[in-house]
C-alpha cells in the first residue's frame, strides 16, 4: 500500500481541539426536535472544510436539523466513490451525573471527556483533521470521497441520513462503499495483543407501541377489564421471553476467530464460554446472538382514582439479519390477540462480507500502526446511518479506528455517563485513517 505522508503531526495535534470544540456544541437529540438541533455543529464543520478550500453544501430537513455534505475530488474520478460519514447529534446528558461537565470538552487523565467523545464526535474530528491536513499539503485521495456530517442519527436518521437519501441522492452519485462509526476499535485479549473489530453487520430496528383498551371507571370499583392490567401482563411476557440462539455468518466468524486468538475451542451450540472471555465486550456481542425485545416506556392514566381506558407500552426490538418475521410472529404470540401492536420506527438489518480491497486497506492500515494485531469482523447490536446509504447500493462498514486501553469499558461509553476517549486513541485514529485513505 502507498506510504502516508511522512508526518501527520498537524492532524494529530488538531484532532483533540476539533473534538473538544464539537463536544462543547450541545447538539442533544431528544427524538422530537425539541433540542438545540445540529445547526451550530454543522456550521462549525462547514467552516472548517471551507477554510481549506472545499465547498460544503449545508442542508436542513427541518429548522435547526442540519447536515453537511461535500465531495472531495480524487486523483481518479472515474473510479467509484468512497463515502465517509458521521453524525453530529448526541444523546442527552445530565450534568449532575457526570464527573466532568458533559458539554465542556474537558481534558483530564489523558482523556477528552464529554457527550459525543466516542459517539461520534471523535470520528468527526479525526476526519476533519485529516482532510484539513491533506488539503493544506495539496494531496488528493485516490478516488472521489464524499464527506457527510449528519443530523438525527440518534433518533433513527429520519431527519438526517434517510432525508438526504430520499431528497438529495445526487450528492452521493457514484459512491459504492462507506465507512462510519462503531468499528475499528481495539480489544485487548492478552498482554499486548489486540484484536480490532470491524463492523460488517448490524441488527435491524423495530420499535413497537403496544396498546391495550379496557373499560374506564372509578378506581374504587371492581374492574375485570382493566387496560393497565392487560398491558402489564403482556409486557411482562415480552420482557421475560428467552429468545433462541440464532448464529449469523458474521457472529460465527467473529467467535471462531476470537476463540482461536484466545486459544479456546468454539462450540456454535454453546457460545457462552467464548463470551465469558470477552469482558465488557460481551454485552455487545451477546446481544447479536439472538433477537431482543426490551420494554422501555409505559404510558397510562391521568389520575389515581380513575381507571384509564387506554394503556400503552413501548418496546425496543432488534432483529438479526433474516429474522425479522420470527421476531414479529413471536411478539404477536406473546402479547395475544387483545393487545394492538403498532410500529413506531422500523429500519433494516445489514450484513456484508469481510473481503475486498477496502477491507484489505483497513486491515493493512491497522497492522501498520499496531504490528501483530488481528482485524476481525463483528456484528453491531445497534444501528448506524449505513442502513440509509445501503438503500443507494452503498456497502457500509464500521471503521472508526481507536487503540484503547485494556481497562476502558468502551461499550459502556456509548450513551453512558462519563463518556470519554483517550487522547492517544484520537491520534492513533488519525494515523490509521491516513494510511487507509491513501490506499483506498
């Protein structure tokens, strides 16, 4: 693969400042456009791109729900393009729960702290820093690169990636591959031995509303048709259901390769011994062994002595590629005929293979910066904006490279309290992306 620039010192220095600046811009997404939106963050990104001669397009699906897209011309414009995308919104955070203000972008203990430090203003900053340095040096990528920084990923991308795909697909013309978040991070499985997980699959989303209807009445009366009672029983059945093991190709490959690295036998019928060796990573991997359905919200009534006519529950369902029908059939069996099921949000599951020149470029870039490491495909239990771009025929991967300390609970950083990223991990990511981009 081509060597990167002799030094990416400028980008490695700038990435920390860029990430801190983005964290200090509150772009909390409450799921209903009641938050501050992404406009300020988008304007910041657009300004940083314009400073180095790019001409970004700034688009709003609704007021303050803002995305930025720019095409960076490559050496060979006849080749299919590469999409590098990230989101600018973050989930909300309560300052009182955190060690450091989640929107202050503070540096402490050699880490950058704040909401978005790993999800995913870190990747946004790494890409910005690298693009800015390449542009200052007059370097071009081997092929066209489309950079997209989007709104609303944390609420399913309806006002971000989905909207762009539906209304501005021309901005992504010629793009066939993409990289984005939640992949390329390290897992230390033995002393100074690391595997880097590259996301090649993700579960689908089916957020459901369950509705029970009963007879309204006075709270002191006998009621044999109570909507809350009926709903509660149905929700309990869903919440306690033990979903069967379903081994997809990606999950099997991950567990086989990790078992080999750990020196243990892999039994596809009993993956628990392998999971037990994965520490906090087992939460992510374990959720990709089966469909899941978790009750998350309840809504009923307006006064303590009034039996309500309607009761509602919300269920976060995630399905493996190929198993959506099984999920919904099981849910219907569990809730019974008297509970109405409604879809609130639905999005597809994805799975691609771990092969091809783009994968080879990822693996080579990681191993050049961390010799002796392994790169292994894995399935994400959640979802990313790769779902939206797949509708345009774009093959997406999770590749946001970070070399992490062995004791950092990386899975716990996502949507958790005290989200943070080591400064050296950001610099490592810039170096890896520099090598990757040069070879892509």
